C-alpha cells in the first residue's frame, strides 16, 4: 500500500463504517459512497493509484469481491475515478486574465453583433425544472429562509440537510456561527429523534464550521463597494464541483460576507454572484438569514422584513419566513402560553417557480442525546388539530337532533346558540375566542353539507323575527302558515 499521509484518517473512518454493516448489499452501497469520497482525496493531492489500490484492498477485505466479482469492483472504481485529477491552482497571470477577476480561465465571450431571433422549441422537449426537495430547493437557484434570531432556523436547516441526504442528495452544511462540537450535538439529536441510522447518509452529508471552512465571500469594508474575495469564492466553487454537491446551506448568511446587510445593492450583488455559482454547477444554495429589528407592536414578520429587504427577496428564487405560533392558534390547540414559542409556522413568502402552498407547522423538541448529559433541540412536523378532531358521528347525530327539536339560534350572543351545545360535547367551556371559532367552523361545515339550514322565524317570547337553525325539510316561510307564530 502507498502512503496515505493526511488522508489516512479518512480511510480509517470508512473501514470502520463498512465493518459495522452486517448486510452484504448495504455494505456494497456504503463502499460506493466510500469510493466517491476518496475521489475527493485525489482531487486534493492523494495519488490516484494509491487511492484505487487502497479501495480495492478494502473491498477484498470485506468480502465484496466474492459478493459482486472482481470485474464489477474494478468497473465501479474506474467509473468513479475516470475524470478525477489533482486540482491545478491557476497562477497569478491566469487570475489577472480571468473574467471579472473571479479566477475563471476561459476566454471572454465575443460581443454579440445583433439580437437573437426567437425560435420556438417543442414544448414537450423543454427540460423540466429539477426540484431537489419539497418544491423549494431547486437546482441552479439561490433560496432563503428568514426569521428572527433564536426562532429555529439552524434546527430546521439541519433537519432538512439530513432529510435530503437520506433521500440520496449530497448536502453541504456550513456553519459560520456554531463550533463543530455543537453541530455534532444538533445532528445527533435529529438522528436519534427521527431514528435515522448514520449509514443511510454516510458519504452524502458534508459539514464544516467556522474553523474548517472559514469562507468570506467578500472582502470589502462595510460602506464600500462590494469586492468579492476571489480566492475564497474559487475554493467554494471547487469544493462544490469536486464533491458533486447538490445543496449548500450557509448559516447564517451574515457570517459569510462583510457587506452591510441594509445595503440593497450589496445584497443584490452577493445573491446574484451565488446564483452564478448555482447555475454553473447545477446546485442549490440556501441561505439562512436574519430580519431587521421588528417594529413596536409587530405581531409577525414577512419576507420583506429580511435584512437587505426587497433586493434579497427579489434576487432569490424562493424565500420563506418563520414565525412563532400566534396566541389564538395556540389557544385553539390547547397549548400553554409558555410552550407557544416551541411551535413554528413556515410560510413561503415568495415562490416564483412553484405553485403557492399553505403554511407548514413545526414543533421544536428537546432530545437527551446519547452522551447522557446534553438536552439538544430537534424539530419535527406538527399537524394542527382540525375542528373535528375527537368528534364522532354520534356527536353529529346528536346536534342534528337538537336542531330538529327546534329553538336553536344562529346568534352566538344568544343563550340558545347552537354552538353552546357543540362546545358542551367538546368539553370546552367557551371562555376563549378560539373555542367559539372552532364551533362556528363546525357549524359552517354542516351548513355546507346541508345537514340543516338557516331560517327567519318569529321568536315566541319577544314576537320579533330571529334567525334559527332548522332541519332541511323545514317549510319555507311562505308555506309555514301559522307555524311561525
């Protein structure tokens, strides 16, 4: 075997992972992930022959030659390393000749001499958009999530990174705020809470922190024109290309540039530069972004409250916002006021490539991770209770009988309001507005389904006309004769 040098630890990690897999077919899949990862070592200086030999011995030592045959192992290695070569860093002359000082070595394109006549393609042959996850993460575009600090952006980002890796995508999460050990805790909490075996994402989740990849996209001082740090931008793009990254999540955005975030032109320039990277490498870049200080009395934020305002929102393809659960919804859900901040609503404030969607709801949970000492935040989907949760067909039949008996009013201020019977069967005291709202939603549903209807009748006590709920077969007013007296 050759000298693995600084890459020995990486090989040792893959040996342990493969050795821990008992199922032979699963071991073969993990070996494929290992080969892909080792190809990255070659691009960073490891001798290709040493890398291939080491992987071959790895396959041999774990029974993969017997399982798949030597020829198939060789084919997999040949395909993996076919186009992998050590990186060549461009020299200063090449950088000076590059396009816009961004380190690209291609010649500048010739200036067009005329406008392009549009030729109509066959619509059936137009390539479809490539959605990566949830009609939100899309290849070739920058997306953003905005929220106040401490709302759960990082927790959501890590959950989605793990979820996408489980689905087969190669995801790179870069933290500009938390140290690696804290990221490890957060990932461990999600893996444990959602019962995810690390082998399912081995080789597809990439994680860096402010120490291992301290990228700064710009090097301009605040208040000056945006100047990109070409060395870091090139390193960022090389990593995306080398590791064949599908999605990059940078969290938080403010840690990755030095421009003033209230400068719309600066934000526009940075997002568009990231957009160029997405287009060149067919990836998605998701930014986790803060909002400006909310105004007094402001109950919730929108994407327009993001730092950088309209410039950031307009430059991204999809921008969503996180708000804590409003108090009226919490009352409806019977959530204690002190627990309300653990429930989040996620709205898509801008989705110009996907159809509009309803808000999604999430719940932050505390997980005691396996070290037995740390309670760490994780996140899970939350389903709002429907107005009919816990309601039975027998309950509906009872309400219909109450209507048929007569005398139930449509006015919620009346002591004969039908909703009071509904609240009683729900075991709700009706002291909260949310309780009344729930009863009204249920009654509206029954009216839509024609279980009963409304009618104007004479109140026998006041002799005034009032609105009542009546059975569907109740006579219309002109057929009632003396019945309304």
